C-alpha cells in the first residue's frame, strides 16, 4: 500500500517536495519499506551504519528534480520488518533485487556498508547499469577484529554507550579529540546524549538506542566482504567512486585499492567533506552534511548533467 506525505524536513536545502512510502517483499518474505521522491529515471539509495532511509531524505530531495529516487530502509530498520533468520549480505542483495525489479530501476548509490552491499549487487544483479559508491569500508590494510568482538561483548552485557564508543573506534569515525578523552567520561557523555535524544524524540525518529544493535549486521557485512577485493574486478558496469578529503585515511586507501581493480571506474574526491556528507545537514548532529554536493556528482555520473 502506497501512502503520500509532504516532505517538510527542517534541513532540506531546496523547496519541499512530496514523497510517498511503499514496500516490496524480498525473496525470504521480509518486507522492505521505502520512500519515493521525484520523477525521472529510477535511482536507489542504500544506507550504511547507524542510519535509516530518513538520513537520505535531503539527498533524495536534491535528486528529485532529475530522478525518481527510491530510498529503502534496510531490513531491521525503520519502515522495514525484522532481519529474518540466517542474516547475511546476500539477503541484502536479494532485498535490492526485489526493489529494482518492482521499480524498474537500473541506477544505484550506496554509502559505507551500503556501498559494500552495492558492490556485491553490481557483481550479481544484471538489472544494475551504473553504480556509485561512497567510501566502502573494505579494510584492505586489516580488519579491526578485536574491536568488533569487543562491541559484541559490550552489547551482550547491555553496555550500550560502551558498545557505541567501541564501534566508533573500529570505524575511526570519532573527532580527533575523541582519543584524548578518558573512556569513562566518553561513556558518561554518550549515555547522557542518548537519554537526551530519547527524551526529545518525536514520532518517526529512530534514535541511537534503537539503531545501535543494527551495527552487528553492518559489522557482519564488513566481515563477509573483507578479503573479497579481487572479486570486484568482475564488475563490468560503470562505477563512480566517491569520497571526502576529511574522511579517515583507511577509507581513502580502500578506494585506491578498489580503483585499481575496477575496469570501468571514475573517481571523485569532495574537498572539505567527510564520511557523512551524503546525510541530511543538521546543525547539531551532522553539521558537515552536504547532500546537495553529493547530488551534483550523482547527476553528473548517472545522466551527465
């Protein structure tokens, strides 16, 4: 069933545009909900860790004058139903296959762990004609196994703030000051931040507390795709590699390695931007968000404008 809503996100960079929500059923019966914005050739946006489809609404808004943008919530998040049994990266590819078939879409963009899923999809799904990926965490110089195991242990112990800090250390996403602050103080600050977010959450908000467990699936995607770099050499569709000059060095190293493997790839580095550039701009949560700049590169790649 399709529903229509006015898009009035406070951070939208352009005039508000209506969106609809709809869903598709994946191969194993999992319902994948998605937002749809704009008109034109189809483009699917695939989210990464600690995010939902809502984080891409500004990007969808910026692209909606050129594309019909489909923004799915990955299984276990937002509009979509639970993970189902025997979760693995192939399930995520099957979710995309169902969405691409229903929407008759052949363009796809993925961020972070969503970029890994997009690479896997480009390898196996003939419906995809062009793929743009933003900083897939391939960890070509070594997977942070100890930190990933520590995250699992802290989640099992119910130490949510500690687990989130460990995840940030594993992905090197914290600010420079992050490593200078005592661990106990970081946990206290993170706990207070989550409590404040919970208190101020409105209908439809998906908080850090709700998203933290999904990191386990993102780490599983990373682990499954680690060591698979050479396999991506079989991708034959056009690929755009995107990254930000302010992102962690290991992500630039990963893009360097991937660029050497792919036979039909272009590369763009966005000056002054980081890993979350494609997310909604938010003064408090993501002041470095610049989805309109990412949208410019996607338009140039997918339709040459």
